C-alpha cells in the first residue's frame, strides 16, 4: 500500500500539481478505494495489487516510473465532498473567507477502467462536476434543509469509463458561493477557481 509519504513520487508520475499553501486546498485525489468510502483525513492509498514499485532508477531526484506500473484493473471508487462556504465548512480563500469547495478537487483515473464517483453534498444548492473534454457531467443533488437550520447531506453517484488519456479540467456549471461568487471566478484556463469549484481529472 502506497502511503502519503510517497505522495511526491505519485505526483511526479501523474503530473498533478499540489496546491499546498495554507490558503489554498490541496488539489489531489489520487486515492483509489475498492469498497469502503474514503474519510476526511484518511491516508491516501493505492490498491495493493496495483502498488507502484518502490525504489528503482531515478531521473534527477525523482524515481523514474513507467505509467504501466499503475496496474489499476478493477473498478475505481472515489468519494468527493461538497462543502459550503456559508457555514464555515468550505476552505478559506486568500480573502480569509470560507468558500464553496469540492474536496478533493483533482483526480487520477485509468483509461478503460470504470470509476464511480460518490459525491456527498453538505450544501443545500445544486452543484456539478462537468468536464466537457471527457464527456462527464455529474449533477450533484442538493442537501436538504432541516427545521433546525442545519443541512442533511445528500449523496449522488455517477459511474463512467474514461476512454482517452490526458488532462481534463472540470468545473461547476451552477452559480454558487454566494454572496460574492468568488469560487466561481475564472482562474487558470476556464470558469470557476481551481481547488474550490474546479479542478483537474488526469487519465493515465
């Protein structure tokens, strides 16, 4: 099992940039869960039958791995959380305010291998994970307002099989993060801010 101590090696392989500043959420979801839901704060793991080889040749200071070493053959399962900024659950932006956030915001998948996203929405608004380049449009159901003012989270599941390798940007198509809509502001190369209501899907 590949633990978080080797995260930098996986990052080098996948080409995923980690946003590690205190004010920016980590844009990473390389963990693959084959049955149990990933919990917040749990160690990132790879399936034992597909673990990347330890050691081996290096390029510079990073191990030189062949992408084929990621032998993900069984269905992948990724759990994602939508956290609203209004009640302080969402991550903090550079303005020191909490904002609507999809956690994790970036994912590593394998071409030709089915993946099921389980999206747990703690917000009472619709959201989406939309990646036009992959033909993916996950419409996330809103949580339910309770009489006591809290929100009962709601779960959406979505299964698809990536058919082409590459890096694809996803974003939320629904205006959100009120009242400022900061997380919906364009950043990098498209709508919505990366690490909050947008991110990267990397298909190997």
